[in-house]
């Protein structure tokens, strides 16, 4: 088998590179916005410009000016994501159907915690310090191990957790600037089946063709030799779908990023906030790849001697994207407040290409992901029903970075629309409780993909999402 053949099989069929590079999430691709129950209730409109939401410690430190004194806030969101695959067609390289079911519901219910601490200090409290714990990226899909799309993916699990420290300075009551630095811990795990029957058969064909060409034979003679070798391998029990193995990969890394922001209030009733979150470059150096290879395949490929399909380590650079947000909040009167947000996420530079370097004899692999930059836009409102009760609502447009051309089973992602509702209850001057709910409206994303061993999978997904969040804010 040639080096280029192994590059294709090990990176795409086995999926190691994908495991070392990404998982997927609720929100555009695997980006999470669920860091505030109060924000969720208005579809995150006014996410960094509204009054008294401590999540700004993480998203725009300049807006800590809008917080009332010392406070601690804890949020918990529950994301219910469903992904049911509906098969149109699934074939092996020979044209025979791939066995297996539709994989069950690949989604799950995932908790997303967040916590914030804020304290003002300095002359007239014109400086602010904050701490935050958030999960800005994360996702998990998990199919039945023997499902019809097992060669493309079984489990994908990604988690990113940020621990940040923030500082801001109020130039005056109407202008403030802030910055934060955070440490991000990233963990990734991926599993999928490997069609070693197809790999072994293809290897026999390429070896035979290569020998003929090396001996001065013609391309026609090489093709004939390859066909004969393939038939012999099939007779020996090596043909597509005859010998499934399994691969699992995991990796983790710590990296540092930052957030910069400015908040401007042209009047006491209007806030305009601008913020930028940096990209975060994770250099995974200790990724672990494990293979379960049928015994007859290992002997035929001589995997140990060749240094292929053996348990090994790998390294890759994974860049999580930068984003910029414009947020506006306007208090219409004592009861009504309206707000809006626009966020642009720079997926394209981060996911144009990822190169994986294996510690074994498997060649390096460069993968193209095809992600595009995305826009998230939302409008929301709050209505103060009484001194203790506040009602919220919002709508949003959440663009997906993937397309029909690049969508796969690991991220059946699609552009979605949000409808959000929320409730705030303030039983005392020191304590506030908030609740938020969002339903996501989506179309049926389709996939039409081919594995490195030339098995194909076509179909559509019935995807859905609901998010429920609650928080407590305590001032002291």
C-alpha cells in the first residue's frame, strides 16, 4: 500500500485527525452561548450591554460597570439535543448494502455550568475585578456501535472549560474599558469503526499493481494484476464489510486566550458594548490513538512490523475561533427595555486545514474542513411586571458554518432560529433568581458522504433542540 493510500485511510476512514481536531455543539457548530439564564430568556440579545447580568465578566469585562456592587452568580443550563438519522442509501465499495440500523438518537441532554464573581474597588468604585468559570465550546454525539454509518463516526465528545480573571476601568460614568485573560482546558474523544476488509483488499491490489509497474509493466498489466490480487484477497476473506475493527482517539490541552471590550453609554438609558474574544490555539502533543484490528487482518497487513494501525500517539494544532460582538440595550421606560446583539465568529481561518502528525509510521495528514464564518443575530425585550417579577422574550438567527458539501455524521449541524422566554424573580435586594427557555427551529440537514474505503452514506437528519436554564445571583 502506498504512503498516500495510508494517509487517506488513516486520516479519513479511521478518523484520527477528526478526533484530534473537533467535536460539535449546540449553537453554530460546537460553539456554546449558554452562559446565562437571564441572557437565554431574551435569546442573548443585550448579552454584553444589559444591566445586572454577571456573565459579562467573561464576555465583556468593560460592562462590569453595569453590575450592582459585589456579587456572585451561578448558572446551569440543560441542553436537550436530538439527532435522528433517516437513511436514504448506504453502500460498500462493491455496491453491496452496509448492514446496521439508523444509530438511534445520537443526541443527549447535557448540563452546561457557569459561575461569576464581581467586586468593584478604587475611588468611587471606578475599577472592577471579576472571576469566571464557563464552557464556551462543547458537544457530544453517540450512535449505536454497529449502525449503518459506523465507518464515518460512532462517538464524538468535546469539552472546553475556561477559567478567567477580568479587570475594567471606568473612565467616567459613561465610558469603560476592560480585559480578561482565561485558561482553557480542551478534551476530545472520538470513536468509529474501520472497514479493515476493504483496507486489506485495497492494500493487496495496490501492492500487486506497484510491483508490475516497478518491473516495467504497462498500466493495463498493472490493472489486471490488481484485479487478480483483489479477487484472491476476497477469496481469502478480505473484502469490503468482511472484517470490521474499531478506532478510538483522545487528546487534551491547556491554552490561554483573552477578551477585550469597551462599553459606552450615550445616555443613562442606553448602553452600547463592543467586545472581542481571541482565538485559542491548542497544541495537542499527547493524543492517544487505539486500534482494535482483527487477527487475520493484522497478519495480512503486518501491522506491527509496518508500524501501521497500531496504538500510537499523535499531535495536532486545534484553533478554536475568534469572535466579535456588538450589543445594544435601551431602556424605553420604567417597565420596558429592548436590546439586540450581533456576533460574528471567524471559523474559516481556524478550520481551513488541520495537520496531524502521528508518532507511528503513518504519514502526516492534512484535512480540509470547509467551515465558513458565521453570524448570530438576536432581538429581545424585558418587561418589569412588578417590583419583583420581570418577563423576558427574544428571537435569534443562528447561522451554521457547515454546508451540504461538508456536513458529516459527527456534526449534523444546520442554521437554526431561536424562540426564547424568560422569568426573573427578585425576592430581596440581595437575591435574584432567573429562568430561561429556548426552542430551536431547524430544517432537515442532509448528508452525502464517502469514506476513505469508498463506502457511501446518504440520508437526512431530524434534529431538534431545547434549552432550559436557571441561575441565582447573590449580592453581598
